[in-house]
């Protein structure tokens, strides 16, 4: 570029600007021509060397060139900026917010499902849900439940003792006494919870398992009340008419004590679940022993009650036909995904 041919120089610069198609190239153009060290600034330096007459002639032309190129440069800059924004908007326009990586979906553990189901059945019959601690005292787990001092269940072989007075509860029957001590009859409660026994594990025994306790105390409570309640509960749970069979059983905290069997919900004549007997052993039950009522602060001459307790683990295995109890406490995703 020189001062002699400014018109041509201007046309060249305009053509160069028109050819610029990116912000990076535009910056190169600015550095080369419009910056302080750029060609146009140099022409102004050369202008100073001209004599007065020439300066007056070329000066306005050079100013004009600078102004025009600066304006075209600014326009180009704005245009490229707008193009960039537009391209980004176009890209986002087709962004699909619903496209995402598949999220792993969880489900409630079979224990939780069956517990909620059982609770709902009993709640519909007027029972409330009660709770008790898993770390218990010797009194609530044994003495108050009329378990004799020399009963084998107290032995180290069956119970996880923490010290001489504390243990991990071996049964949810502990909640019976705790509830009697805090409520007045009529009392109708159910108590699901974890229980622990120092036992070797196999397909149907674990050292930790779930139990479900039920208790009703009022005036004139009879075995008929117990059986009607259990029949109604089992029929709702298995969604089919269940028959109950009663056998004598011994539990120190009930008198009389009963073993309750239910007609097999899966067959009519015998299957592998009921070992071809047509019956399933389900739970222990009975009328609450007067001594136990006394330990709970309830007058046995005025009130009577029934209690029952079953292995929730056993019922869950039955309901979902789970072959091994240990699966329920494993973190086996393949197993859990079925529920
Ligand atoms: C009791 O624990 C009594 N408290 C039940 C009861 C309550 C009777 C109220 C009368 C009145 P038992 O020790 O039989 O009873 O245990 C009850 C159930 O717990 C058993 O039928 C069985 O289903 C379950 N169970 C016992 N031991 C285990 C174990 N190691 N693993 C899994 N389930 C077990």
C-alpha cells in the first residue's frame, strides 16, 4: 500500500474484508491493517513526510479510507458474531431434553412390600403398628414373657448376649410387654421387626430374620376372636379362602398355646411348597398368660387377650416362592430385580 494509489488500496482492502469468513481471520486483518502498527497507521506516518500541498490533497483521502475500512470492519465483526449466535441457537433448537442415559430403576425389597401389605390388612381391622428396640433387656425378652430362668432359649447357643442384661431380641414378643406398659386396654397392635438368633444358617434358617407380632387385649377376648382374625388376615393376604388348622403348642407366654397351620394357598391336593400335606405351618399363638399381663401392668381378672407371632421371612418366601432364605438378605441384584 502506498499513498500514490489510495483508491486501489481501498478496493483491495474491501475485497480482503469481504473474503474474511471467521473471527480468527478478521483478527489477522485487524492486526495487519487497522492496528497501531498496521499498514494504515504506517501510511499516516508517511503522510507526515509529505509537503503541505500534497498533505492537503492526500490527507482527506487517507482519512476517508481509514474511516470506511474501520466501518466495514465493524460491520463484518457484528455479522460474524450474529452468525455465531445463530449457529448456536440452531444447534440447541434440536436438543432433545428427553434423551438421557437409561437410569437404573429400584424397587421395594420383598420384605417392605409384604410388610406394607400385612400392615394394611391389620390396620383395616383396627390394629395399630407398634415398635420396639432390637437391642433388648433380658427382662423384656425373657422374664416378662414368663420364660423360665433355666429355659434353653436363654442359653448362649440361641441368644446373642451383649452383656448379662442386654441381648439382641430373639422375638418380637418383646413389643407385647412394652405396649402393655404404655397403653390401656383395649389394645390392638401389630409389630413387625428384625429378630436375631445364634443359629447355624441353612435354606430356611438365618441368624437374622423378620418376625411379625400381633396382640389384642380387651374384656372377654377368646380363642374364637384369635382364629377369626387370623383367618380373615390370611384370606386377604393370599387373596383366596384359607382354612386354619390348630394344634397344641407350647410358648411360656400364652396359655393355652397353639400352633397355627394354614391350608396351602398354592394347591388343593398337595404340592412341593406344602410337602404334599396340603398344610403349611405358619405361626405360634394363644391367649396371653395371666403372668405376662401382670408384667405389663394389666389386671388379668378384668382383661384377657390373644397374641400371635410368625416368621415374616417364612411368609415372604411362601408368598413369592423363594427357595432359600439367604437370598432375602443378600444384595443379589438379579434376585431383587424380580420384585
Ligand atoms: C416365637 O418366636 C414366638 N414369639 C411366637 C409367638 C408369638 C407365639 C405370640 C405365641 C404368641 P418361634 O420361636 O416358633 O416362636 O418363632 C416364630 C417363627 O419365627 C417360626 O415359626 C419361624 O417362621 C421363624 N423363625 C424362627 N427361627 C428362625 C430362623 N433361624 N430363621 C428364620 N425364621 C425363623
